C-alpha cells in the first residue's frame, strides 16, 4: 500500500553522520505547501487575514561538508581559530568562553553553603569524560534541519525530572520502548521519518517559582531536582549538596550506556517491532491497536524481503536516539563543555540537545550567554507572554548566520491561548525569514490541581493543545515539526483521562512523579495515534492542494 511504501521510505532515512562528525550533505525536498483550502475556521485569530503563508523550502546546509572540510588535524592546528566568529553549526563565538556566563546574572541557581565543596565537585566533573560526542550533536542538527523543512517529525519524551530513587534499567528500557512504539505509529501512519530525543540521561534540575517552600510555618530551600537536593521536607534533605552533581553524572552515564546498547545492539531492530508492547498494555485498547499496526509493519518487511531487498541493512537493525535536557545548572554545564578536536568548536557534552526555559532566557542573562557559544542544536521555550520582536531578536543573537537546525522553538501555552498567540509569533519569525523548528509542549500549560490535592494534567487538554498546534500551522502554511512530552513507560496514574480512563480518584493509586505529572504508556501511545492520523490528513490535503494548483 501507499502507507507501507511511505513507512519503509521513512525508516531508511535515519543516518546522517558518524561519531567523527563528518555529516553527509542532504538533499532536502520542498516543505509541504498548504493552500487556503486548508484553513480552519476554529483558529479565531486568523480571521480576516488576506493571504495564507506557504511553507518555504529550507536549503539544509551540511554542518560540515566532506567535500570542502579540511582534515581534522588541519582544523585542530588552524592558525585563525582565534579569529573565528561563528561556528559551522551557527554558534556565536565572539568574546565567548564556557565560563563567560559568570559575568552575567544567573537565575535559578542553587545557593551552596560550602564553596570549596562545590568547586571540588565541579573539578571532578571537568576531569571526567564527556557524556555525548560532538559528531552526534552535528548529526542531530542535520536531522532537525530536515524536520524544520517539513520532511520529518521530532518526538521528545521522558520524565519531568529524573530521580535517583526510581532509577533502574527496566524504567529506562520501558520509556525507551514506548518512544520506539510512538515513532513507529507516527512513521507508519504519517509516512515521515521521526527524530527521537529522550528527556533522559540528564533531565534532573528544575526551575522553581520561589527559592523557599513554607509548610506549617517552617521555611526550607525549594526542591530543585535530585542533582541539587532531595524532595523530603527536612533541613538535611533540602540542603543543596554538590556531591549530587557527581551522582547525576554517574546516573546519566549509566542511562546513556543502556540507550546506546538498545539503539545499536538489536533491541531497536524493525524485526522486533511486535515485541515492543509493554506487558501491562497487552489487554488494553491501545495495546491491541499497536499489535495490529505491528502486524502490518511485519507484513511490509516480509514483502520487502520477498522482493529481494536486504532487511539486514543498518537502518532496519538500529536507530538514532538522542538525549536532551534543560541546561539549568550552569556550573555543571560549563564543566561538561568540551573543545571538539575535529572542529575546534565548543560543545555542551552533557546532552546532544539543550534547551532554555522561559524563566532563564533573558537576553542579557547568564543562560543566554552560555547558549550563545555552544555548537549544539538548542531549544527555547516560548509562551503566550512572549512577543514576536523579542523572540526574533533572541534567535538572531543565538543563530546570527541563520543556520538550519540550530534553533528549536518550543511553545507551551494551553490550547486556547495557543490559538490566539502562536500565529503572531509564527508571523514574526516567518517575516524575519528565520530558520526554526516549531515544536509544541502541551504539558506545562495544562497543569491543574484537584480537590484531593494532586497536580494533574487532563489528557483531553493535552490532546487539544497538540491538535491546535497542528491546525494553526496548517492554516499559516508552516510545518508543525514536533512534540515535547513529559511521559513514562510505567503504568502510573498521574494524568487523568484518555481511553485508560484515569479518574481523579485513581491518582493516589500510582502517583510516582517527584515533580510534575506524566502521561503513562497508554496515554502516550494514544496521543501518537491521534497525531499520526492528523499528520496523515494534513499530508493528503496538501497533496490535493498541490494537484489543484
């Protein structure tokens, strides 16, 4: 079928680079072009607009072109390194160093009692190996550039905040497995490659609204994530402890070892697609739906084999999987920032992709100074309070040469606010002709507190924000490039609703999160099916519009 052909094509489109960082130049097809026939009347803020913007094809430039790049040794010995102002991936290097953020105001940083203890921990981290490699980050940027051009979809998923206590191999495996399932659903249903990023192997630190938490008249430092302090409400637990940074590094290293083994050791093989279902999902509606899809994928692979196509090629046996987290603790990030010997450029080696939240993206702040000079692809969270002019200015500061794949804008607004405010931000960025990848975070704008005291996120509100994101982009003629979810492979009861029918009364049964509520495996997979159907419908309308023209 056409859907099977599209799926097989999408699966083969996974490798863009090597660990040494030599990234293959990629031909990029024109982005999906949408006509005014695709306008949605529900997008109230678009009424009265005279024209509909069409998605532009973005010419992806190879991060390092093998035809023109000098040898790694020549780059390392380059005499003009000190004069370089912009990195190959778009970072701004003028008057920048990994520690130049220290001259700016740094928000959301813990206050440590013993400066020497902190310094010793950071020196230890600086002497340890990097957690990821620069070439991997460059490969990710090429894939993100492809997604921004409308030729792929990006899936972020994982814990709100990783936990020391809950860490185990089965937990990592199960979240990874659900992300693989979601990617298969999206690839098969929508016929596009899926770029997979886990909020894993480093997503510990959390920004807080207040520095102190008060309970029954007692005030203690706020819980800022397991890499800083502990969530128990005692003076000892809430004391920021530098040794926790080392423990976070060790756990991140162990998680990455597992993820690399799963991705390249046969677990992610397409021949195992029917075996990825979680045990507790077997008898549930979404589990049955996934089994049916897996059977169709198996049939497509068997057909391919019967045609004489080799099913043992690397794209069928392994997959690319990248890690991402909010780069909040700047001391930790600085000491895992390394000079890549291949390009003589600095990379944040705590994760492949780093993002900055709304609380810390002040243009003159320390976080933006750090982000300015690292050569990783980076994300910026935006909300309904963001204005187009400041977002455009920030993008130009962080990506002065407009390199594709460098900047991802992650909107977090809530469905109604997104319909009202996202169009003006899209218009500002499009008018400025900036290359960005648009991603939605449907979690943070939809958190509510129940009468029995639990923070939760109704699945229906999460779903509505994702659908609104797709509809606004379709109406604007731009590409909805991805989704950013807080989710887990565990059978938790933290978000209400969905076909799993989690009620407010169910929350107390398996409410395990240390911070914000997460979608469980059933809810995450349900959302993947909904997104797949939506993307497939958009693709059909775009094709019809193209034929009509």
